[in-house]
């Protein structure tokens, strides 16, 4: 099976590539990634020598490069490429609209032109908006995104659906909850808190810290994507979730305590504008129809993740300089 992965140098894409190459000897992967601030070739060191892996630096909004790769006739395109951080989309939505919407159009057009038999769009639970204290999102929930990031992802989902209906393109969409695990860029909650705590820096918690997210280990997400890629029904959406709700402050306290640091590092700061209160995924469709369910418990997964950041200090120390510092000062400086 030849897979064209987009955005494979980011957090989830790199975990997916490593998982697929290690698990299936008949899988070949081409990875196109623009290497934005979030893309890191180091994530793929363990597979870069593989004869079944090839990296191409390129932008999914660039028709020429996408057409060139599509003309090699992969069996499937799995689209992880995106601008992915809500806070950055509040500072400037432009790149989100370009990559997350226009980029998807370019990929879909290439699938049509070259007859690519399958397109997998990696979407997010955030397209559904925010939940109250009860209930969960199912695939039939309306799309009610609240941030420029989630609005761009919802737009892409609608476009993917339209190409299914209008052009009969073989597409599937996955919508997953918050991931955590190795190689996550330290701007997202869990790696930010782990690395700041290790550096004895403030731990900025937005608002009252009681916003709830549904956490899933990245490896469970990758396995779900593989399942949907192979067995999902064309035109369908599949929710993916960890059945694991935590409010932010509890996660931050857990990390602080596991690292033996003081809770006095925790600082409540001005809330994120439009901050979604709660996400919770109902992934019953994926479990009952395709047989997937998460395998890694949160206590095990978070322990393993904290250890990974302890053991890979050089990886995140290199990242937390340069461009990232500028962003950090812009976003947190005034909070
Ligand atoms: P990430 O920000 O870590 O990685 C994104 C990757 O895409 C980077 O390697 C970046 O260089 C690349 N990229 C960005 N713009 C590009 C472009 N124009 N052309 C080619 N490559 C480009 O993101 P992630 O956390 O790995 O998320 C991957 C996907 O999963 C995204 O589509 C995101 O919306 C979705 N998702 C993420 C989560 C989560 O918790 N992280 C949850 C659900 C869904
Ligand atoms: P994040 O990792 O950015 O994921 P998302 O917003 O896509 O769910 O944030 C997870 C939660 O943590 C969210 O409710 C916002 C909160 N948060 C903080 O309280 N402080 C922070 O510094 C960050 C980055 C996030």
C-alpha cells in the first residue's frame, strides 16, 4: 500500500508514519510537509533511512507539487497537514484559512484528477463547538465551530463532503479529541505544562481552569486512523475519542505533582477568547462498526509522556527558542 501523508513532520503525522512503517512491512509512505514552525524532521529520525519512506518538502496549497505527488498514484492520501493551534488562530487566522481550507481543496482536486482511490481527512472534535456539563458529540451533531482554527477545519469537512456528493470521490473524515504523547509541540497544554514545570517557569492556566477536554493517546488515534483508512465507508464521518475527560487544572496539578514541583508555579491568566468549555466524544460508531477502541489508559499514557519529555530534553529545548519565543511573548506577555 502506497500512502501519501501530508503534514507528517508534525505531532500526529510523525507518530502515524512511525506506527505504520513499524507495523506493516507492505506499507510505503511519501510525506509532504512544509516544515512550518510545527514541522520537525527530527521526529522521523528513526525511519528516515527506510527504503519505504520518502520526504518531500512542500506546501499542500502548491498545486504543482501536489499534482506531481498525486501523479505517482498513491492508494490513499491521509491529510494531517494543518495549522493546528487555536491560540495562534486568534493572533492571525490567515495561515489557517490558506492551509486548512485551500490546501484541502488542492488535495481533493488532485484526487479527482489522478483517480486517487481514497482520501482521509483528519479533522477534530472542535468542529462541533462547545458542550455543557452533560452529553457528548456524535457524528450527527451540527457543526458549530467557535475559533478561527475550528471554523477552518469545519469548512474543510464541508468541502470534503461536497466532493463526495458532487464528484463521488471516495472520502472519509475522522474527528478526534485532544491528543497527547511524544513529539507534541510544547505550545499545547500537556507538553507546555511539562516543559515549563521542568524549567521552573509559570504554568499559565486560562480562566478558572475548569474547561474540560477528552484526552486520547496519540498512538490510539493513529490506530483509529489506520482502521478508518482501510475499512471506513466512503462519505462517512467517524468520531475518535479517549473516553477520558479531565478539566485543565486537574491535568496541570497532576503534572506538577508527578514532577515533584510546587503548585505555586500555577498562574491563572486571562481566558482565551471564545474558549470552548467542554468537549466529549461519542466514538460508539467507530467501535461498533469498525471494531476500534482506545487501549492506553490516561494514567499510563501521561506517565509515559512525562518520561518521554524528561528523556528528550534536547528535542524540546531546541524548539523552545527562536520563533517560538516570539510567539510565547506575544501571547502570554499580556495575559
Ligand atoms: P502539528 O501542528 O503538530 O503538525 C502540523 C504539520 O503540518 C506540521 O508538520 C506542519 O509543518 C505541517 N504543515 C502546516 N501547513 C502545511 C502546508 N501548507 N503544507 C504542508 N504541510 C503543512 O499538528 P498535529 O497536532 O499533528 O495535528 C495534525 C492534524 O490532526 C491536524 O489536521 C489537526 O487539525 C488534527 N487534530 C489534532 C488534534 C490534537 O490534539 N493535536 C486533535 C484532533 C485533530
Ligand atoms: P490546547 O492544548 O491548546 O488544545 P485545544 O484548545 O485545541 O483543546 O488547550 C487545551 C486546554 O488547555 C484548553 O481548554 C485551553 C487550555 N490551556 C491553558 O489553560 N493554558 C495554556 O497555556 C494552553 C496552551 C491551553
